[in-house]
DNA sequence: GTCGATCTTATCGTATACGATCTAGTCCAT
DNA sequence: ATGGACTAGATCGTATACGATAAGATCGAC
């Protein structure tokens, strides 16, 4: 992040990795919006590399679900509709719930303090209306807990879900007024469950409901707006 | 499977796909056991293709977790220890549980009949001691249900889990005597839950316990055998 | 004027080639 | 004999080149 490898002296980053990060970044920040055609030769020229590493990067993004690929035709940024958003949220609810429950026993009192600090900062964001930072802090909050997740596969699924959300954030995400405040309250309740050593299943379902609640809020909000 | 594309006229299968299937097959049937070094040029010669599609296949397998890859060093079949097995089973319990609950409302009475037929065949396998076929039928049983899963992401995770298990089947899986019979009984109970339109969460937890039970049985079994 | 066949072009899929990097073995100095 | 530097071989990473495929344009027939 600090020193973006100037031109052709990547200290420890292969060209295919550079291509991967390059494309991924552009997809996430919206430069390449859903449906955008990724032409290998074109991207290769921009990056001043050959098509081979670019192709590898694109296939990798395909494996991650960020782009779709058709043989002899090409790749394009994955189309993400409401249905996709729903599936992703449902899956996230599932894996985040489990990840929270599995992590709970390993959350220290220091972690709890840090989590509460973050949650407080989120309240500040509400007052100053900084939705972007709010979302960031939300991830940090959960990261403090998940950091202890003993099952790396489940943790990986959580990160995949987050990536996917980042992908379609700009197109689908909309800030639902009441939900943000509800969210920070649920955070505090989650922390209390963890602190009190509640049953794993209780924690799991609470964390699951936390995610599901965001989904429901969004759906209701859209429905009320006649969409 | 039926017609292994003779030489250079793959009707509708790219060379990288052929390489992918070739390697995957060998990993699953144990020809390439964990730790086996996958040398691109070597495999390329065997398949009479260049290294480029082979490399693509290997990277794809890496993304799936079947092989590990180190830059400028090479790839090898992923090492899978008991811990890995545990993680996979825990994750599978999670996603299979949800997949079952989500699919339940769409399971028809015809599906129920088919599932019960398969379950009966599994009992036969027990009597004739055919553990391999038993495992196959077990997958079919769950497939009948999951076929209706409305969330493709979760279904995909189930399949990934199955793939992963197939990967380490030979090295870690051992047939636990009493568990198989227990398993078919749990199948029947699952079907009854689905049939009676039980609450989604009940179905989810039952399906989850079904998978967890296999894991516990295996762990206890190993513990009792002093390992 | 519309439909279908041919041709053109853009893009992908793969082969080959070569430079870069790692690993291991050898040799020399201590 | 042991440790470190050097050399050689193997393997990977990427560039370039060319054949293969598919989408679109052009032209002719009805």
C-alpha cells in the first residue's frame, strides 16, 4: 500500500498478482461495473505485460465469482442482481453466525474493550452521517471477534462473503435509516452474550439474526419505496 | 468417462479442462497422493500439451484447495491431516444443515420415495458390506434433497465440501462399524421431519447433527483404538 | 425489403522460447 | 572436518507468435 511498485521492479509481486489486484481493485471501486467486458490484450497493454499473466488473474477472479468467463468469448464482471445479493447475505448469515459462535470462547476482555470502542465510533458515524466509514468499522468490529475463529475454512467463507458484498456494494447497497442504530445495539447484545459465556447455539443464532436483520430491513425498505 | 478423447480432437473440452480433470482424477483415486509434486512440464508431456494449460489447471486446483502452490518452486498435492478433516466436516455440517432446511419445502412426495429407496439400498450395502457403494448412495440420498436448494451459493459450498472429502477419503476415512446403521436411521428421521413440515431450524439442526455424528463417531473410534 | 450465407475482424487458446529463480551439489578456505 | 560461496540443473514465470473460434458486417438471392 505504501509504495506502489513503480514500474518493473516488483520486489515480491508477480505480474499475474499485480494484474489480479489491478482488476480486483477496479471492480470493487466501480471503474469496471457489472457486465464490463474484460479484454485480455487490452488490460495487458495497460499493465505493460503480456496476456498470459492477465489471463491467469482473470481466471482466478472467475474462481472467486467476481467475473464470469465464457470459452472463446471472454470475461466480464459478474452481473449481480438482487437475487445474488440475497443469496450472499443468506450465506453470510450462516457462516458469520457459526464463526461468531466458534470464536466466542477465545475472545479476551481486551478484545471486548476494543470491540466496544469500535462500536462507539460507529455511533459517532451515525451522528455525523458517514455511512462509508460506518461500513468499514462494522467489518472491523466483526474482525476483532473472528480473528479467533479456530476453523480457517469458515473464516475463509466469511471473507469471501465480504468480498462479494464489496463487489456489489455500490450497485445494490443502500443505507436503511433505522437499521444502523439497531445494528450497533445488536452488537452490544452480541458482546454481552459472548461475555457471559452463552451457549454456542444461542450466540450463533444471535449473530445470524444480526445479518438477517440487515437483509430484511433492506428488503422492507425497498418494498416500501415501491420497488 | 465413456469416450476418453482419443488424441487431439476434443469435441468440446479445452486442453486446460482436460488437464484439470486428469490431475483431479489422479488426486482423488490416490495416484497422486498428498505431497506428490506436480511438475508442469512432466504432466504436459504425459498429456501431450504445452505447459500453459497445465499451469492453468494446477492454479485452478489450488483455488479449490486440492493442491498447494509456491512461487518459483512448484505445486504439490495438498497435505491433509486430521485437523483439515475436522475443519471440513465442521463446515460441511454447517452448510449441509442449512441446505437441507432450505430445500425441505420443495421436496416432493416423489422425492421422498426416491430417497427412501436409496436408503433401503444403503441398508443392503450394510448387509453385503460394500462401504464404497454405501458412501456413493449416501451422496445420492442427500443430492435428492439438495437438488431443490434455492440458494446456489450454499449448494456450491456443499459440493466443495464433498470434493474435499473425496480428496482425503483414502487417507483419513475409515469405516466406523456402528455409525453406518445409525446413519440410515437418521436419514429416515430426517425424511419424517421434512415430510411433516417441521420448522426450518429443527430440520437444519437435525441435518447438522447427522454430519456431526459421523465426525464424532470417527473421532471416538480413533480414540478407542489408541490413536 | 428481408433472410441467409459468406467473409472479416476481434479475441481467445495454446505452443514455443527464453530469462528468472530456486535447489542441490561441489569446491575451497578455515 | 565444517562452513560458506560458487556452479549446474531443474523448474517456474512471462513474452511472443500463430491457429482456432465466435460475433458482427457485408453481400447476394428470393
